[in-house]
C-alpha cells in the first residue's frame, strides 16, 4: 500500500507543478498535452519556426520516429 500512496503523491505533485506553470504562461506540449514531461520533467522548449508551438524533445523524437516524417505535428512545416 505504501508504493500506491507514493505513486498518488507523485501524480499530485506533477499535476500541481503543471498547474502552477500554466499560470506563469508556459504552454503545454501539443503532443502529450502536459507542461512537464512525464518521465524527464522537462518543459516544452523546441519550437516550430512556422507555427511557434513548443514541444518536448522526447515527444518530437517519438513523433518523428513513429510518423516517419520530419514535419511539425501541427502545421506540417519542415522542422
């Protein structure tokens, strides 16, 4: 039961961090819909030169490798 309580506490901590950052004007990653990446806790920093949306590097890597494209997931411009 202790690990379950720890997992719940960690989930609440991550949610609170996302919530606080949203009020500071940090936008969520359009791929995973989170501000803090779920595994490495990074912020979305890689911006598309065309539409200006920012993505987590890990999310973009997954997008590029699974879609077999090197375009923005939103506007489809070359990244």
